[in-house]
C-alpha cells in the first residue's frame, strides 16, 4: 500500500530507493517487534516503527535460517482510538499467505466492513478463536485525497424526525439479526422506498444536498471504501521525520462512527466540527481480543 504513505506523512516518498530506506529504518530500529510461528519451520515477524502518536510503518515477513528478515509487505499503520461494536468477525488470509483481512458487521447499523488486519501476530498466536472473546474492532481509513464540504441544512423538526427514524432503523436491525422475518421485510421495504425517494430528488437537487452520508465499497480494490460523513472529532499530528501535518477525524456516516486519517496536503478545505468529509479510504484495523 505504498500509495497510502502520504496519509502518515510520507508524501514525498516516490522512488524505490526511498522506499527501501524506510524499510531498512523499520527493520533496524523498530519501536516494537513481534515474532511468532504459525508453522514449525517458519517464523513470522512484525516490525513497527512509530513516526508520531499512534502512527508509523510496519514491516511484515519471515525469518530465514540466518535470522534475516525476508520482507513480504511494508505498510503505513494508524492505531484507531475508538472501539466499534460488531456482531461477528471472520478473518481470512490471501492466497500468498502474507495478508490477512477481517470481515465484520457493525452492530447498530448492520453495515458490513472488510479491513486489512493490523494485529496479525496476535491473531496467529491464538490456538483456537472459539476460546477467546472479541470485544470489538478498531478501524481507521487512510485517505490519499479528500474534501471538506458543507453539511445538509436542517431545522429542529428535521433533526427530531431523523433521530426517531434512526432509532427505529437500529431496532429493526437488531430484530432482524435475531431472526425476525417481519423486521427483515420492513428493512427491505425501507431500502426500496429510500432508493426511490433519492432517485426522485436527484432529478431536481444536487447529489450532496440529497445524500448526507455513504460508506460504499470499491469493487476494484480490497478494503477500500468511498466515505461521506459528518466530522465529530478532529486531531492534528506531526510526522516526526518529515514534519508533515496529519489530520485525524472521527466521522459519523449513516449512524456509524469511523476514524479517518489524511495528510493536510491531500485535503481540500479546512475541517471543522459539523462539516462533512468526503474521500476514498483504505480501511485497516485491529480485532480487539479479550
């Protein structure tokens, strides 16, 4: 995921030699180092190097017979602060065994999320997943471009109606998950009515005035989503090596909270509470094991 280096403050890294220098830094001077053995003959490693508060680079690979690191991947990482409640989590690895993805469903909204797994070693060290409980997940989106846009105007009555509809929708999600057929039918009906309403409004209104938020998967890239959501929190950080400024935002998108990180250079507009963020994000995160 070299294209997402900018999200953690490495926007100027373009050449292969610069990329190799970063990998060497992480391997030779890691902030944290983890080793495990999924199979008797092969040891898996993770080297994390921090370049700011809760963000940096991670090198993953294996150790050869001389204990030298054979690099599989080097990716930017960010430790999300908020724990997301999920109904269930499945973890799958890619065909080359070097990358793991987690699949989960957000508890209240029923939104499915696929994300690149950060805590691979912790997962591999668990002998039987059925013997541990999962408290939730911490996920964050790394964006290489984004825009701050105005919120949709609402009066007090609109806000009250929206809160009531959200509560009703979340209750239907809960009932449907428990096997209530009527709730599933009502959810399908609501989705159809909402889709029809949006189509009618789009004939006369601007898209961003009609659609308040969305969380849509990219069909071409794994764990990548188009996101539009209200900004609820904003934090600024500095990459200690490059001095580039990073924005970390907590968004509310369709009733689901999710964190997003973006380089100040890649963001159009100045973020503020109540405004909306729109961008394309690579989602990564940790499963929180009890």
